[in-house]
């Protein structure tokens, strides 16, 4: 048995009064966030000013603590004056905002000191009503899924009807294999959702075919292509959703938006544009839900069946800038499929191998190993000039990924193979690090075949 954290999300059907209550709680969270930011900024300003008058360090106004307990203490002192309406809302609502502020401050400080990797984090900014997703997180009090499987109960908000059945979670709770740790209500795409963070105890399983390797290439036209030749098509309603999305974005482009592209200035957007934007938001949410659903079905089957799964690592953050719609959504799928496979292979006791993003899975011939210097995205069929192989582009890529794993297991043997059990364990080889950091060198090193790469240990595999 193993304990894992899992999220269960249900759409809600609140009554008008409950919807107002939900909104009020989310507003309280935002209010507390902005209040804490103002307090921290005023405190910094005060101390700077005092220093400039020559006040000694020990006589300065004490610094406001940036951690959650300190912010909470300050808030509790200030709330009777700052928010006399505070008793209307659960204290969890204010806590949500204060917690978000504490984390924002820590991220900023860590980013500044170099403790935090990645993109630089700016100093927190005030949350406007318009640009915030209304949400509140509950960690204490009565958080319950009702026995009728169509209601949830939250502190202060009471019992709210759910749009869909809660049976999946309810069954686990009744069987005693799940424990609710927190609940978050959030307003997204025109509807309230409640997401439960749950600790679930599940039996350790084994994949049905523990010694089989499968390469997965996420397609643009299809959902995915597997190295065994299996093609998983996009569900039809997803295709329809995409079509609607394209139509709406064309419409929005024709209407008067907030940015005048010709004169390159801001202007007042038309009401029609705002309407289209709202419809576009709903269509986006629908497409991403459908896509996530079909990815869930795919990854569950994969993790339950194959011992080793190989996918490609793509630079999702970098590719999100791509303006082609189908392409952008396809790229968003990469992050999601990887996230899902990561935990599902762990549940099922399988291995996830993520090929380095510089591994030329599309450009390499899966039969003879020759690589092409260039392969346009429009070329849907791979034709090898070396051995004459003619194969669907995505299938060719999927086969290369699968082959990579097989060679990795043989060549790498020993420690790496045993480490490969844990998909979340970072075991980068020297070669892989070099590959990831210097794409130019990596391509120069490659002698044209996958096999040669494996021999030099620069086989472009990362297990993370
Ligand atoms: Zn070939």
C-alpha cells in the first residue's frame, strides 16, 4: 500500500445566495492579500524614511514579519478597523489571501537571493478585481462530501449542490482509503468548482506487461502515436471544440479590441469584443477539459500496461509563445501528459523516461538510424534517403523513443536501470547535462545513429 496525494474536482451548482457567499469569501481573500501588501509596503517605507532621518537601527519601527503567522497576527489586530465586516466570512478566506502573500514575498526574496531557480519573480502586486481568479481555500472546519453524492459541505458556506456526482471520492471516503486535507473553491470559465486535496491509500500495482517498452509521440492531428503503431485519435467533440475556438478567435480579431494594432495604442474595447472574449474563455476551458480528459484515459492505460514509457521533453514554456492554435494546444498537452505519466507510473510501479529535448526523435530514421539535418513540420511522412524507409512521421518518432529506452537499459545496466524505477528521481548523466545545456555541441557530437549516442553515454535520456 502507498499513500498518494490526489485532487478531486467537482463543478458546483450553488444557489444565488450561495454564489454571493462564495464571491464574498473570494473577495475577502483578495482583500486580505491587498491589505497585507499595503502593510508590508508601508512598513518598508516607514523604516526607509526613519533611516534617512538618522534614526538608529534599534529605534526603527519594528519590521513586519513576512511569514504567515506574523501576517496573521498583524491582520487579527488590524481587522476590526480595516474590515469591520470580517465576521461575515470564514477566517479561512482571509487566511487564503495572507498565505498567498507570504508565499509571494518568499518567492520574491528567494528569487532575488538566487535561492529560487527559473524566471525572476517580481515583488507582489495588488490584485485587481478584474484580473484575479476568485478563490478560497479551506483547511479546517467542516469539509465533507455528503452521502447523497450530490452535495459538499464547506465551513460557513454550508451544503452546496454539486453539478456532477461525487461518487468516485465518496466511495473512497466511505471505504476509509481517503482523507480530505483541504478544499478550494474557485470561479473558472463562468462556474464555481470545488477541488479537494485528498490523501489516498492505494495498493502498489504492477503494469500488465512489466518488460515492455512503449514510445509515445504526441501528435498534432491525432492525440498520440505509439511505437507499436497504435494511433489514438482526438475525440470528435474535441475537434469540434477546436473549430469553435478558431472561429471565435477570428471573430475577436475583427472586433474592436483594447489594442489598436495599426496605430499601436490602447483604446476602449467594444462590448461585442468583450462578449466574444467571454465566449472564447468558455471555449478554451471546454477544449482544455476535453483534452485533459482524453489524456487521462490515455495515460491511465499506458501506465497500467507498460513497464517503461518513453516520452519527449519539450520546452513547454518556450513553445507556449507559438501563435498557431493547434500547435499551442498540442504543446500544452506535453506538460500535462508528462505530469500525469509521472505520478501514474509511480502508482503502477512502472518507469517513465523523458528523452532530452535535443534528441532528434523526428529527424532520425527508426530503421537504419540515419538522421536528416532538417525535417519540416509539414512533412507528415518520414522518407529515409539512406535505407528507403517510408513511415508516418509520428510513428517514426515514437519508435525512436522506444528504441532509446531499450538501449538505455542495455547500455546503462546496473545502477541506472534500478534508479529508473523512480520516475521522479533525478539521475542525470554527465552526457545528458551537456546535451541539455549545449544543443550545438550535442548535434556536433552525434555521429548519426542512436546507437553511437548510447555508446558515448550521451544518449539523451533524463529520468525526472
Ligand atoms: Zn533509414
